[in-house]
């Protein structure tokens, strides 16, 4: 088998996929700097197939947990596993906190990097960005119902032993809601 022959078409496909990703429109923040695409619409966080006994037979369903940015709520969705993949159920789960996707965290990290106050602190060669821990506080209007707040923690030093910043970003409102968490 000629591996080079198979390798070239695969590389072309990968290049086209990445080229498409790079051509996605960026969002400008208040300072006018470019950001990755802001999360919007329906973001699929979990997606799997499950079975259920119905009338003595196994029936299979696609299960999705999604974040709906328009409604500001997590949804449980169940789809039929036939050719049409019909949506059978879509139920809001307001108390459910779903972990953010990689794309959502990339957006949160970019907001922190480009922030006029935090940017000068975190834009250094040894900065290590971590986060994704959801913040939900019903008594706080910034991270209450409808929000999608996540923590962004930045450390530095050779082993990440120096705390640099700890911010909370609301992905729904596309802003940093706490610069000193």
C-alpha cells in the first residue's frame, strides 16, 4: 500500500477544514481587537446514544445536553435513532450547569488576554490558562439565571506556581464580570 498516496488526500482534507475554521468571522471587543467567534445559538456539550426497553424491545435514542444561548438555559434533548433523527423531546433544565466546550473556553481566554486591565498581566510567555469551572449564583445578577459564567485562572512561573489572575467571564453576555475573583 502506498502510504504517501493516502497521506496527500488526507492532508488536503485537513487543510480545507482548518482553512474553513480560520475564515470564520471574529468578534471585536470593546477595544476593537479580534476575538475568536463568540459562542451563540445551541452549543452541544454532551452527545451519546442510550437505549430504553419499550414494549419488551430495546429502542435507541440520541441524547444531547446543550446550552441554548438564546434562552439562556441548558436543555435535555432526545432524538429518534431512525433515518430522520426526529427530535422527540427538548426539555429546559434550568438548574443544570454544563461544562463549557473548548471553543467557549478559547473565547473566554481571549477576552481575558485582550482586556485592558488583565491583558498586561497575563500576556507573558510563561502564562498558563486554566478554567472552565462554571459559576452559578442566583443572588448575583451577573452569574444568575440566563448567564453562562466560567472561571479563567492564569498562573505563571516554571511550574505554574505564581498566581497571575482569576477572572469570571460570562459567555452569554460576552464580558468579564469579575476581574479579581
